[in-house]
C-alpha cells in the first residue's frame, strides 16, 4: 500500500477482531495507526499503535479522535448477530448516529478519506441472489428482517452521499467509499466462530437446514484487510480517486453451502457432522418465535437466541456476488484460505474433545430435539393466527 509511511489512520471499532488485524497490517507498512473503541484491545498493540478510548455516539469524543488524521476506517457497528440484533435502540444509536458523527467530524477537521465497512445485507433480505453486482438497488428499508441491516443501509447511504463534501478547512473534498463484506472468518475470530463451536460442544448442532444446493460466501480476515487497504489507496489522487462514491462487494469469491463450509471445523474438532436436514421454513418459524419470546422476557432475562430470522436467511438462502468491480477498480485479488488454521486455533485452546455418546443416544437426542421444535411451533400457531 503506497504512502502508508506518511499517513495517519483512525480505525473506529479498531479493537475488535478485524480492526486489530487491519491495524497490525497498516503498522507493518509503516503507517501511524489510532484505535478508537470503547474497550482496549485484548491483545498487546504493536509498536506505537495508539489506543483512544471513546464512543462514536459521543460527537465530542469522535471530533477529538479525528484531528490530524488522513483517513478513517469506519468499522464500528452494533447488532450484527445473536441477541444484539434485538436491541433496536443501541443499534440505531451506534450505526446511524455514530456514522453521522464520524462524517461530521471528518468534514470539520479536514479528513479527506473515509472507508466504510458495510455488509451484504444492504441489498439482501432473504431473496435468492446469484452473482449479484453493485448495480443491485438497496433493499427497501421496510423489507429488512432486522434492524441491524436496516441501519447499515441508512449508514452506507449517508457515507456515499457525503462523498465530495467540501472540507471546512478548505483543503479539498471528503472522498468516501463502502465495502460490503461477506461473513468474516479466520483464527481468533470472536463473534461467530466461538458461538458455533459452543453449539457443537453442547450437542445443539444436530441438524442442517435449507437446500444442499444453497450457496453463500465468506471472506477471510486477511482478504478483507487487503480490500480495505486497497480501497483507501483508491481514494487518493495517485489512483485518481477511482473508488470515491463507490460500493464494493468483498468475499473470497468462492460460493459454498454454509454448512459444508463448516464441515472441516466440525470434523476437525472430532465431532460427527449432522445428517438430519430440516426445512428452512420450520427453522425460520422457530427463530421468529424465539424473537417473540426474547421481546417479552428480554428485559428480565437477556438470553442468547439459538438463531434469529436474519441468521436463518443468511445461512440457508442462496446469495453470492461478483467480485469483478472490486478486482477491476481496486485491484482486489483474494487469496485462497481454508479452515485448517481455525481448527488449529481452537485445538490449541483445549477444544476438540470427542463426544462420548453412542450413535443410538445421538439418534434419540436428534428425534427429541426435532419433536420439541415441532411441538413448540404448533403450540404457537393459534397465537400468530396461522
């Protein structure tokens, strides 16, 4: 990445898994890096990488953090998965108001570049998409099954609309772009993989759902780091601002069935891969009921839902995108990765003990689990008017 040695980068949400990996890569290239987050990184920061404690919901804190910065990577968000998806107030404050604060601070203090980390979900809401591209329109806001996706759409729209805004110090214009990544994986990822492994170890992962031909995408953390660095470079005059005002889908470029993607993790940790396949409609209905129950008792008991409706769609419905635009305009070339390093990461931390239950007992548990799902579903049918 050119010009890294003279640039100062601010990474909002920089102490999370991806933000920290991006910071380390930028630092190795000679850049000055500032991590802006509500909590310090769990790992030791390299060299003189600076941590600034702050909340993007507080404009004064954001304004202070961006002073003297050349480029902002706006990664911070809330509500991507699990019970976080059900906290509408905090999702709105972080994803929409927080993004407005970042944009305003960049304009006020002469920050000329902003790369926004968006999501596939700005165009996807459960409909089949095969090799979609950036010409796809935003999904209408009222069709999003969750508030996270809705607010990420609003935030991306605001970021791209802000492209070309005159900076208050008269130094030029704010240039912006948005990257829409697939699900992130890699050794040490802390949002999705530990949850999946916990389901495996607790014996909950006993079935798959959806068609075996359904395809989704993932992106290795190092490929996503590369895409962000290339996008920031493409906002400079050296690359005639070719990414300014643009959005890009980012993945490994290898569509795969969601459950088959995780087979190496399941079997690599010594567990049997489920053979029971359930209809996606049943799982979606179960997720809907779970969300209803969480809405009713969440204020008293904030339990972790097994799945949310959005997670059912994202894992069971075909949606994958072309990387042609990112390759042509950013020079993005994803490298091949697999789950071997992820399996080794979990093994090195004590995971991977084989279950002791017999085939017969596993079968009985499967039958009981499905029976419970069906019973719960049918018990709620009169309530929801079906």
